[in-house]
């Protein structure tokens, strides 16, 4: 699966794999990953927002279709107070 090959750190990959048993049968693991990352990006914690944006960028490299629904969420981050989050949102 291409998504797992693009994961940078082993801890990210391990976190992704550990949630697989909770996936509904009708949902693919990358879809679950994209949904979870959207939750990160909409969280009030700027650290989670930033991590979610970085991970969505990685996911986009693997499969652009998985993150198409995240466009509005990412664009909303451009107006945030945190400069790191703004910068990452602009780079997507």
C-alpha cells in the first residue's frame, strides 16, 4: 500500500497500523487515516493542527483523492494565529 511507504517515521507508521483493527469493514485504512487527520487539523491545539497538515501532505503524495475533501479545512488554517500552522497550510 503506497500510503505506508510515504510515512516518514516508524512511530507514525506504528500509530497508523495500531488503529487498523478498529476500521469498519467497508472503510479502507487510508480512508480512516484521512478522516483522523481531518480531526487533527480541526482541533484547537496548534500542535495537532500542524501534525495533521504535515501528515495530510504526505497522504496527498501517496493518493491525492484521499485528501480532496480536506481542502476547506486546510484553507481555514491559513487564518490561524499560529505561524507554523499558517505556513504549513500555505505549502499544501
